[in-house]
């Protein structure tokens, strides 16, 4: 039955009204959010702070113009439903178009996320190699640090924290798993073989301790580049076990010294970049048991170094008569702050994996100095530049 002209006109009017209502709602949505805070989305990760509200201008034309410009910048960063729109855009770009080129993140199996920058694929497959000159430069840097410390009766240890794909290659996307040769030599393998043949610098490769620990529970965060606290504990335990061969009164902790449990957590650095709020399944919280001593801590957020102002954390264990240690670490070493303080008399962390600060070392008079560096940074840092920054005689 063909609709009458009146029914067609009525449907058309209803359609027009729906479009008008939707249009008005969209126009007013930012204003309503400004007053009623309807958008409860988490701030998207933009690697910058949103613009602040500009200070009120004085009675001056130039300042008034500056205020208006600042006001425009502020509302560009804070207009209503901006957070929700950005997250929708990021999710649609990934879900509908499978476009991840902006984020340099590889989405693996079971929704595991991997950092894809800095030639991650070439490094994982063993296609990227150190040149002979680069290997010699790393040898020179580490030996110069070791020898400078040895003249002062201090031991030296270089530690490489593994990338997530080394410990969980099975969670990489199938195309990358299939591309991996049965026998591959990474830059780290190449470096360890070279140093074993040409040098006596002590080096700790944490891959095997992490592979053993993953049999207990996951050791890396699913949505983040970092290991979780269980992975950090496994690395700390391996570190202390290595040092205990040369240092007396030094014994590694056990998991039995802590209450640890899987805890609800949302996000991760890579999840934030993708604009998602997915739950993190591999997050663990560690609480020291009462038998462990109370540590004394002191923090300096603006310690001057040749690499800029850095954070220094000092932990003292009043119940210990063992060694004093200075550690230069990256973000992977942050988890060690919850564990290493119990094994040493004094533990000093400087947050820079490139660092080697003679002033801090001299003032601290440690028994041991440790450089910890994440594998991907080890692959890309310039040892010649680091040697210049060390400024050792």
C-alpha cells in the first residue's frame, strides 16, 4: 500500500525534527559539559600538560590581547567532551581502520601491547647488529668506568633489563612469531659473546631469571612497556645473588618476605597512548611483612648531573652491616626501590641509566656501583657520548 502524501509529509517533518534536535544537542553538548562536567573520561595521554587558564589582564591593550590568545589556547584544550571525542577517534582508528602507525605500538596476541619503535622488529629478529666499532666503544666505556672504580676499591656491575618481547615472544602477533628464525642472535647476544672474548667487565643479563620467574606468575604488564613488581623482584633477587658471590653479609630476599597479590589496575603507558582504559591483568602489589626492617629514605628531585637535573633516592637500613651501593637506573629500576634497600646498608638510586656521576660516587663511598639499562636503550644509546659525559680522566 502506497503511503498518502500527508503521511509522507509527516514522516519528513519527523525526520527534520530529529535532525534539528540532534544538531542542537551536539552544539550545546560542550557547553553543558563545561557547567555540569558530564564527560568522566580519563585524560588522554598526549605527552604534554593541557594549557592553563591565563592570568587576568591588567588595564593594558597588549596584556588584553595576550589574555585573549591564552583563553583561546585554554578552551582548545578544555572544550566540553574533548576527552571523550579523542578516545572515540583513537578507538575507531584502531578498531575500524586498524591504523596504528601514529602510535608505534604493536598489538600482539591476547591483547598484549609491545613497544614498536627504535627498530623493535629488526632487533627482535636479530637483523640489526652492532658494528665492530660500536662493540669496541661499549667495551671502552665500561672498562673505563670499571677501572676508575677499581682504583678506589669499588666493584662495578653492568646490568641489562630485557625488553618484554624477549620474555613473552609467544604473545607477539603471529606474523612476527613466524618471522623469527629458530636460531637468532640479538645485539645483546652479540655483545655478551664479544665481551666474554675481549673483556672481564662483570655483566648481568636478566633474561634467564625473568624466564624462570614467569613460571610462577606473569612478570610483565600487559598494557605497559615495563615489568611488574614480580618481574622487578626477580631482577633484584638475581642482582643480589650475583653480588653475594663477592660481598659478605649479603643475602637475597625471598617472596616469603612479602605479602603479594594480584590487584585491579587500569591502563599502562601504551594503553594510554592508544586511548583505552582496559584493565591490567598482570599488576601485583607487594607489602613487606613485619619482620623486615623499617627503611629510612631521603629524596632529592633536583640533583645536578652532566645530563641535567635528576632524582636521587637514598635508602638506609639500620639493621644491616652489609655493603653500600650506588645504582644508575632507568624506569625499570624504580621497582627495585621497593626491594634492594633491605639487602644493603645504604642504597642510592640516581634516575638516569646513562649516568656515571663521580661526585655522587665519591661522596657516597660505595662498595659497589651498578649501571642498569633497558635492552632497547642499550641498543640505541651512544657509548661515545656517554664517555664524554662521564668526564673521567
